[in-house]
């Protein structure tokens, strides 16, 4: 399986925004778009260094660094299927390798010699934390397939906090390295602050202050420091104002380490023995960009006749773009996804439009109104299949981010306007 598809599957398993029914027409389209973005910006928030240790690049959007419950246990995304695991592939024909064997072998090639043990990493964690006590530690040394990490519950006398670090190596000139230290898009995440700075040794450090839950349904804060060095060493540290990532109440208003302390913690040379024991990551292939106008620009042109102010625009490429609209009744997110037909599999979208309404010009159309990803959120979509096989999905939300709380009763774009946009004659001008 190509890496990007492998990563997409990892995102699907871990990210809570990637788990809708795959047979739902609109859900399938939206998930594909989000996977596209995730492949290019997967590291914006929850890129797991443990996942990096196995699949060699950015991990999942949300959590996953220390296990879903914050216990430090192995993360699903970081665990490649083995022949005895429930997710392992069925036996293949004689002479053909099992589908997971290549990935397992690639993962083994990125495992260290074991020169740094789990106990040694626990010692480093305790040494770097400023006073207090460290309990409930979990760690993996450099010989572990899922990569070195260490975590524990830190108590400085002002409330317990879960703290952990994942260590890995990436191609320092690759897209993953750049994404890991890039601040996240506010289209996908509402957070308090984020900076990315170049250090004197050529390393890049991202400092992030956000929340464990994007809709802030709980008060758990997630502060994070991610560093990538010119050698491709990746140190990814997170701290919370609760004794676990998820599932336990907060014990303090903020995590214990200030951003300055978190920077010192993450950039400490004490992590180097573990990092240098890991083999260098392979060079990443260059991902080609889809030619053509950016989807957000096309969306803005299609909206120009409605007189709705555009507050912000998020450009990704020719296939996916987001706008935040404000008609005076509350900000509202709108998105456009353009999915051309496959040269290798012509008509690949046809099965999704069986029974759909067919317009006089041959365009097929389906509509959907569903709940969004947070309580009270609405997600309205119109999906069309153009005569040339291109699939177009236009969506509107009553939120200003994909996972945020509602900002208004209904999306700024009505279903009728979504239909007008999706079937606009301007699509021919755009080359579709």
C-alpha cells in the first residue's frame, strides 16, 4: 500500500472526524477531502511521533501520541498489523507476500539498536522536569518497533498533569518535517496560540497552546512543543492540565510547564542519545500538486453574486478550499471539493450517483442535510457529477470551524444556493 494511503487509513482509525459510514455519499466525499488535507498537513496538531516511528511520517490529527486514554500504552495508529493480530491480512497466495509484511519490514528498518532503554528515558523525563514527583510512568526504548517514547504523571504540588515525549526521525528536507513544525489551520482547529521559530542551530520549533477537544466540551488543555533538527531528529512533547489526555477531570487551570520551560524541555540534549540510536529516515518523494485554480478561489468567485462577506479563506490546492462567511448573523464555514475522474479508472464516481436526480444537461445531483461533528452543528451539502466525470461537493456549516461549536442556527448558504453553486455554468470556465 502506498504510504499516503497507509497514512489515510491511520487517520481514519484514529481521528474522530474520519469515522462516518463509508457508504454515505456526502460523508465519503468529505472524508476524502479531509484525508487529502491530512496527508499534507497531518502534523498540524496531533501528529504522533510514535506513528512516525512506524509509518515514517506525520501521524493523526487528534491525540494518539501516548495511547487513546493517555495511559502511555501503544497507540493503534502506531501498531502495524502482525500475522497474529485481528487486523492482519488473510493468508495470500503461495509465493506472494502478505500485505502487511512490507510495512512491517520497513518499520523494522527504522528501529534502533536498543542502546537507550525505557528505564533510561524515564530517568531523562524525571531529570528534565522542574521539581515535583513523577509517577505512573510508561516508556519504550529505541529497540521497540513502535519507537521510543516516555510519559508520566507529573505533580508539582499544584495539581497532577500528564506529560509525555515521542522521539523519531524524519527526512529533514521532506514535507513531513515542514508540516510537523507548521502551525495548524484555524479552519480545522480553534486554539489559543501557536508560533514556529528557527533556532540558532538550524532546528525549527513549534509551540502550541490548544485543547484536547476541539469543541472544548471539556476543559483539558493541550500544550505542545515540536522540534525538527537539520539532522531530521524529531522531538514531540505534550503536557495537559489533567493526569491523562482523556477521561480524567482537570486538576489545574493550565499545564505545569510554561512555554519557555516546555521549549527548554524539548530542546534538551538529553534526548540525543535516543535520537542518534535511530537510523535516518528515508528521503520522502515529492508529492505532485494538482494544476488548476485553487478551490477556495473558485468558491469565492461562485459566491460573488450573493453579497456575503468572506471573513477568511483557506487555500490548499486545486481540489479543496474553505471560506468563512459572515452575513451578520454569525460566521459560517463553506467548503468546495473538486474530485476529477480517474485516468486509470474512468467513471470511478458513477456508483455513488445511482438513482440520483439527473438535470437536463446530464449533470447528476444529490443533496444531504446532516449533523456536524459537534453538538448542535449542521452540515449541508450538495454533490454533483458532471458529464466529464468530475465530482463536485459544495458544503456549508453553521460553525466557523469543522469541529467548532455552532455560531448560528443555520449555515449562511441555503440548500438552494448550494445547488446553484454546484451547478453553476462557471464550472466550464474553470476547466471542469
